[in-house]
């Protein structure tokens, strides 16, 4: 005599947690862009030889 396969009880699915929708971040003001050193020196019309001169060595 053959045994009948047992029927397994299906477990009810657990409720899954769904995170609440995110609120968009508040926009914030960026500080104004500072001029680069090379742009400042160009506006002051300093020649490139002085603009990119090496630092004087301390003796």
C-alpha cells in the first residue's frame, strides 16, 4: 500500500513594512563663488613674470 503525500499548510505571508515617502530636502543657498587668484591678478594687470614668481627664499 502506497502512502499519500502529506499536504503542507501554507503559512500566511507576513506584512512587509513599507517606509513612508521621503520629504524632499530643503534647498539651501550656496556661498558666492570666490574669484581665483589668477583671475584677481589678471584684473590687476600684473605681468605673468611677477604673477607666477617663486617665493623668496629665507636665508
